């Protein structure tokens, strides 16, 4: 720009008249570079959707304005997340009210936490230490207070921590009590074995071994029973009718808290076919 | 057109400039002259610019210390929402189209006025009404949802004046649609004899693309905001899952409007720069047709990239892949434009007057904003950078560094035409440099903050982020001085500035062939266009002259 300032009498030569070659060249070059960037970003992103099957599951509930964390053993913490290093962690997250976002900048991860849905996020920590944990989706007045810390520790230390903070009962155990209290066992049987074989007269599908297995719905579609499926069955049964059973299941929407739901789901997940016998 | 021909003989005797043709309040408030309406809009958006700017200054002031200078998070959330709502809908979106666009579209086309002069006036009244509703919402207590109104926070949980703010934005949308429709019809129907599509200046092409977005995208926003209000007032379950709604639906609908909307904001800016760069390089615009079709391509593709706002929101993997690649595709035409401006300057005769300084600042800042856009379009990088200050910095580089610089570039470039007076050149250059420095000091640290993980919309923050925040806040004071300067010297020049000639820059374009300020009727007789656009003399001729 300075070279071609108005006062300069530098030789401008003859101006290129045909511009389309240059235009095409830089258009194609730009496209190719951008495509390369896309592939790079997409490749890493796809891995976020492929959690290892043996990942340690930890449950996260966001609410205005705190994070509630529940471990499989029933240990609970608020605005803090203790986890072991060297092991894949999968967070199963939901919200009690508005949309939150669970973010740990040091691990380069974040994901929105939605009401009415289970979103998951997986990662593995290599270095023990304490890291920031933020809510990064504006969630109301106390948005900035919704931060805490992630404490990554070695496996033995983590085990130690679990024992020190040991709850009386595991999530599944607590869920079993709730399964009785909310009347689920009335139809699905005391051990979730299903209504047709138990003393109950109401035909209800067996829940044993349900988790992770394919389910045929009334419209003929087959879906895999995951956390969200079980949640929807409890809260929105009309949308998840299982083929071969009459539509008797009532909706529990608004009656069960998010925490209790997680416990009941943990209990249902613990029901394996072997356990029946 | 027929009017012009019949009345033409009178002009020579009367030759009244539009500024002196009637001085009563009524002659301004009930005018249908596109130039006077442009002036009305200038006044209105200037007020909103400084209201939004004051909110931004308070936001930055708050962030000087980690625990927050302003006592309550409640106030802070209302401030940044005020800043966002006012700046997006009451400055950035209308800024260039309703002021420079209103003033210049008929002049550049060789027309007497816009196709629907009364609709144009209605557009201003709607805009003022919308602005008053929004200001009402702000003064009775404000809104705390951010300018994005995400549900279910905005529809169910927020205890602030969401409905009033949304109503204001809703009305402002009709103002946009009216202006967009007016421009489309005008450009189709009122071109002067000989003004073929490919003889139109790029500024008109940009406004045409913008108007198409106005007309097609704004109704989606209107519907979305209506649904939001219905859910808030009548508890109709659309977005809130506890009422049976879908929490992500709002984001899809909102961004379906709001992504084209960012191109509504930037496309007119790209048009302004495409006028200024050839004029101050005394050289034809390099690759005219490519620049033109890039504007159209941006407008079309911009409808297909809304999902890139939701890479971490819980949408499916495959939709994220598609939206990521389309986001790269939409960046290509913008890059081509930058290449063409540089191609125009290459071997030109560049004069560094204030409009050109702003334009060069624009190219640098817009390119930085665009390149950082590639970071957030990359899926994996976005997972880390989304919702942090990196996004804030990226957006402001494009919108403030880009769009606001383009607005000032255009304002200085056409100021002699609009006011009939020259602005003081040294002050103009000083303003351009101060804004450039203040802008970078304000927003560059925010890229670093975002990379380090500082979330946006935080009233308080961990203390390790303080140094960069203080730098950013310090930059704001310089930027504020930079924005107040033009307000001062441009106002001064209205009364004491040197009288401007019809074409002070030696620029091409029909608007420079009529008097400064133009007659009420624009042209003494309807011009006929024979020359191609940007018909600057070839280098050999200029060189001999020098």
C-alpha cells in the first residue's frame, strides 16, 4: 500500500486485464485449505461421540445455580467433581430447569446440559490436579456462581476418597427403595421381572436385562434402551409404547425429581436376567 | 420518473438543496424525501449507538476486578443484555441500509426517490416505536436473558421484562422488512436509462442481497418471538420441556434468523468498502463480477449455516458435520472479496484520507474476525472455544472492527455529499487511528481469555484472568474516545466545515454527479449511464498526470 501511494511515481506497468484465472486460483486454494481444516476438526469431534464402553459413569444435574454430582456408589458432591486419572469418564447430564453447560476448559470439553434430556460427555484425565469447572450457558442471575473444581486423583486416592465419602447405599440400592415407593413394583414386579410372571395381574414388560437391549416399539421401530429411553418411558410413556403391552403406564412427569430418576434408572440398569433366578 | 421530466425546467431556477427545502419540524417529520428520512435514521441510530455503547462501557468497567465492580450479578446481566439487544437490532442491523442506503440507493441508481417513499417513512416510525418499547423495557427493570433469549430461561424462568423487549424487537423487524422490500423494488424498477445490473455499484448489489435477507429471514424471527411470548404469557408448551416443548427448538428457529442476520449486518459494510477502495486507489474494482456474485452467494449460503451455533448444544453428530462444512463454504466468498480489494489496491494510486484509513482498518479487522471464524467452525476447536470470550472477540472483530469501521468509512466518504460540508481531515484521520488502536486493545485480549477458557457473560471470574481483563477495559476507554471524536468534529463541520464540491474525492458513481448536498429532486434531469462502474482512468494516464 505504501509502495503504491498516490505520490509515488513507481512504475505500475500494465494492469492485468483478465482476472478470472487469478479469481479461480484463489477461490480453489481457499476452498482446499478450508476443507482440510474441516476434516481436521471433524475427525477430533467424531471421537467425542464414541465413548469407550467401559467408561466410568458419573451423573451430573445442573440447577439454578449449582452442579450436583452423583457417583455410582451413592457419593454426592456439589460444585466439585472427584475422578480418577487414567480412566475414561463418561458424564451423564441433565438439568432441573434451564439449559446449562458443563465445561472444563483444561480438558478442552464442554456440552450443554438440557432439561428433559440426558446428554453425555466423555474424557480421560492424565495429570492429577485441580481444574476449573464452569457453567458456560447463561442460566440466569447466578450464572457466574455456577463454577467449581474438578479434582483428578490417582486410582488408589480416588478409591480412598470414595470410601471416606461413602454413602450408606449405592445409587441402585437407593433406586430399589424408590422403585417400591413410586409403585413401579406394583406392575413391573418386586424385582422388575415383569407383570405377566409376577403376582401382579397387570401385564407390564420385564425390566430385567432391559438396559442396552433392543426394544420393539408399537410403531414397529426398534431402539436400544439407554438412559434417555428409560427416562422417557417413565415421564412420557405415551411416546414410548412397547409393542405387545396395553397402554396402561401412567406418566410420572413432574412427580419424580431428577435425582430420584437417576437412582431408579440406576436400579433398572442393575437388573440383569441372572438376578431373577 | 415522469415527474422528473415534467418538473425538470424549474430546478435550475430553484435549485434548492434538500436540507434547506423547508425547515419546519413538520417538513422533517412528515417528509417522504429519502434523504431526509436517512437523516432521521442517522439521528435515531446515533442515540442507540451511544446507549448500547454506554452499557458496553459499564460491562467492561465491571470486569476490571475479578469479583466485579458492580455490586449485583442481576445488574450486570441486564447491562450486557441491553448492550446486545440495542446494538444488534437498533444499530448493527439497520445501520448502513437505513442511513447510507436510504440516502444513496436512489442517487446511485439515478432515481428521484425510493419506489415507496411513504413506506420508507413508515419504516422510520416503526423503528422509533420499536426503540421506545425496548427502552421502556430497559427502564422498568431490564432483561437478563442475553440478546439471544434462549429458552426455557427466557420463556419460563427469567424474572425480567422479556415480553416487552421481545415486542420491541418484533416491531423493529417490520421496519427492516419495509426497508428491504422498498430497496428490492427500487433496484428492480427505478434504474436510470443505461444502468444495467452489471453497471450498478457493488454497494447496491450488497444492499440488494441484504434486502433479500431482510424480507426472507425476519419473518422467522417474528414467529419465533411470538411463540416465545405465547409460552411466557399463556404457558403454551413450545420450548419448555416441562410444558411438553423442545428446549432446542428455539435455538434452531432463532439462529435460522440470526445467522442470516449477521450477514445483514456485514454485507452492506462489504459494499461500502467496495466503493471506497477503488475511489482511493483511483483504479477499477478488481474482479467486479466476482465481488457481485460473492454477495449473492453469501446471502444464499447464510441460510444454511445456523447449526454452527449449536455444536455443543446437543444436536446430532451428522448435522454438526454438515453445518461445519457449510460454514467453511460461506467463508470462501468473504475471503474472495478481501483478495479482490487487495487486487484493487495493487498498483493503484492510494490516497490515505480518513475514509480509506477506516477501510484499511476494516480489511485488517474483518480478516482477523473471519480467520478466527474458521477456528470456531472447526468442530473440535469449537467444543473448547464456544461460549467463551473467544467467540465474543470473533464476533466483535467482524461486527465492530468490521461493520462499525465500514459505517464510519462510508459516513466520512459520503459526508460531503450528505451535509454539503467537508469534515476536518486531520481529525478524521486521528479518529480512524484511535479507533483502530482502541479496538485492538479492547478485543485482542479477549481472544486470549477465550483460549484460556474464560466463559462469557460472567459477572465475576477467577483471578488469573484479571490482567487480560484490565487490558481489555483500558482499551475500551480509548475506543470510547475514538467514537466520541467523530460525533464532535462531524457536528462541528455541519456549521463550520469547508463547503464541499460536487465530487471532492474524484470518485465515479452517479451520486457524485449531482450537487453536494443534492437537490430535493436529486438530479436536474434524469441521467443516462454510458460508462461501466468504477471507470477510473487507466494507470498510464494517471501516472502522466502525477
